[in-house]
C-alpha cells in the first residue's frame, strides 16, 4: 500500500479526528489552500479581462471616428461632382448628400477646406483638436483618416 515508512507517518490518522492531515472533515469539501488557489486564478483572469476592455474600447472609438470621416468625405466628394467645388460647411452636405451629421460623445468632426481640397478636423470633448485629415495629402500627419483619429481614447 505505502511505499515507505515516511509515507505511513504522513498518512497516519489524527487520534482526535480520525482523519488524515489536510483532508476535509467530511471528505467532500475543499481545503483552504485549494480555495485560495482558485481565488488567485480568478483574480488574475479578471485583471486580464479589465485591461483588455480598455484597449478594445479605444479601438472601437477610433474605428467609429475613421468611419465617420470616410462617410463625410464620400458625401463631400459627391457634392463636389455635383456643385463643382467641395462643401465648406456641413449645412451644404445635410439633406441631399448626408442624412445627418455623425454624433459621438467622444469626438466631433469639423469640415473646412485646405486650398481646393476638403479638410476634416477631429475634436475631443474638451474642444482640443486631436487630428486633421486632408484626403490626397502627402503629409503623413494629415494623409489618413486613421491618423486623424489616433489621439482619441
């Protein structure tokens, strides 16, 4: 049954309780160490999940911003084909070219022109400009909608 004398000593029953050390009273429960290990593992998993939620939320805000900029640019390009120049205010796009101006609690989009090209500004809730997008620009700071939305969190 047991392989050595030390195993016999370790597995010996307590005279007071009639059970082996480390074994629960009725044999069906968990020891304190097992419960603590489960709690620590669950705590680590919870921490990983909470940290990832913040990253996913930031990515979702950036993606929504990029999509809004591209939608406005598409409406503005259609306006330019029809009117001969790009819109200089959102009122020119609303109605025929864009049903409603995108609204988001994390940012707002401004419309203007840079020479003969449209220019879009992304502004955070405090009023600070996060970035700008000028379609067709060769400047890396303003060349993509993704870059214009990068500072949002």
